[in-house]
């Protein structure tokens, strides 16, 4: 490695845990839950070589929207300013795009030389799927700042580094736009680094939310013109497949509250329509550079109901795509063709969870239900409450559906084989009980009640 010798900045338990996990053991001690979850992704999902010593190169050019280019430029400016301060402590600051491709780095010349030998340099790839657990890649997979020190890196070649990263995310889709990373060779980072990272990106994300709210107002105005041309139920969706505005008939059809338009991103909610997110992502690819594009798809307005044709039409502001109208009961334009029922995730014979400093291996039948807390998913199991290594309830839903799990609420996924009792709640609600000995009541959204009753035969 260029004549320098690796150093150890890890506690002995972390080193032992890394050795055991890299050798194939599933339950280890002495490692933080977020690091164990990352190791599980690197080993079992991405198949990253733990002996990797140099990051691979990244594509020369990656298509970015103009808005994202502006944000990356702002991050680059923050990294350049911070590099002057970080240089004094022998560190460096790097900025990467939403795919983990490093764009620039600033800081101590000696740290940059060592970083270059690991290919922590522009045009290198530091996503988890290519380079394992690290400040840039793991920040892309995690909400808020993340630190990775020494042997917490999945790849042995990076054990001499300590790093901390944070991602800036799109206010509408939640997808990462870019990351800031602070790295230091041979010494731990200051405890103040994560606070600086949070402050550095907070202004950028506030700007993104303001822009998204302005786009929401434009979307509502465009929606009004479309609304006057149809009597069918109509939604106005943003690019994250969340409802900004709807007609009363659409709200009634989907069981949504009749409310004022949700201009601010945090006020919007996703309708519980299977495949809607997939269809919207397909429509974005077709309509971004084709203003006159129209497409159609078959969607289930209520889970388990017969599919209904819908027509999607782009909504634009200043020649930018900001959303779609989704008109139920009509079928016009290019049809969406599902990919032959191919599953984006293989059906697992085990589920990986994290509790305290242990990785927990679960059989699907041990899980009673899953509950979402934003992107974090908690599994209620026969062994207690365990955090899922997989992020996002949609992902967990796709993985566990073959094992008798059913989405009964936007926040809950239930193993229907484990339902022991049903209870009526107020206002026609239905509550599921999977363990009569525990005070757990899982709410069933009204639009799922018929499907749940049919599955349970009641």
C-alpha cells in the first residue's frame, strides 16, 4: 500500500467481531447496531469482498438534474471551506453525489496522499454496494450522520481510517442527492464532527424543502386545469408518489381524508396502492423529457380489489417535471407493462435483524408483525422487539409477502398466520392481536378491512 503501514484505531472487540462476521458468523458482539446492519448488507446483499483495499473507479459521467447539480455545487463549497479547518488536524473533507461517486476532496496534503492510495479521490466509487461500510456509502443508506471507525469498515484496506458522513436528501422523493464526508488517518475523529455535518447540511435541506413547497403550489395550480376537464376521480401526485391534492371522489375512493392541498412535503402522504410507486418511477423516466407524454396502468385502488385502469399525465412548472395527475377509470397513452412478476428482492429463508450489539437471524415464522418508524422497521418477534437490517417497510413487505405477511396499514405489516384475535375499535376500526398475552393491538386501515377478513375467513 504505497510504503505506509496500516494502523489500528479500533477497540479489540470490534476487530474480533469483524473477523468473525467476515468468516461467516451471524451473531457477534461489541459492534453498534447500524454497523452490524451495514455489514449484513455488504456481505449478504451486495457480496462485497472484505479484503478489498482500493475503491473501484466510478463512471466518468452521471446524469444529474439541474437542481441536483446546484446542490452538489453548494456541498462542494462547504467542503472547500471546511477543508481549511480540517487540514489543521490532519484530515480531509470529501463531497460525493447520490450514487457515492466522489467529486472532490480538500484538506491535509498527507491525508489526501494516503486517501489517494485507497482511491478516496475524485471519480472513485464509495457506495456500500461497491466499497462496503464507509462514511460516504453508509450515509447514503442511513438517516442522519454516521461514523465508521477502524475495523467498522467492512473492507480491511480501510481499517486505518476514521470517517463520518451525512447525506443530503431530496425533500420529495427522499433519495440521496449527495454526501459530505470527513476522514482522518490513524486517529479517531473529534466528537464535534457529526454536529458540524448536521449543521452544514441543514441549510441545504431547508432550501430543498422551500423549493419543494413552491413546486407544490405550482402543482396545485396545474392540477386545477386538469380537474376541470374530467369527472373521474383524480389525484395530483408528486414525484415521490405522494398525494398533494385530490378531488373528493378520489379521496373517497382511496379512503383518504378530504383536506386542503398538502403543499409542504411533510404534510403529504402516500396512498396505500400496490405498485403505485413503481408506476410513478416508470412514468418519470418516460415523461421527464417528453412534455406531451401520457401513460396508463392498472392499479388496485383497494388492496385485493380488481385492478382499475388509470391515466397519468405530467404536471410541469418552469419546464420541469413536478408530478402527475392520476385519473381513475380511464386508459390512455403508453401502457405500463410489469416485468413479468419479477420480484425486486429474493424471498428469504431468514431475516436479518439487529438488537443491541448483536446481529439476529430470524425465520419469517418468528415474526408476528413489522412496524415502520419512518425508514426504520421494527420487528415484533418471539424473541422480542428487533430492528430490521433492511430499511423501509415497502422493502420488508416485498421480502416477506411469500410467507403470509399482509400490509394492513401504511405503518404495519402482519404475519396473518400469527393473528390470534380480532377486536372492533371505534368508528368501524378493526384491531389485530397476534399475542393475547401482550398488550399489542395492530390497527387495520378501513380500506384493508375487507381483505383482512377474507384472508382470515371471518
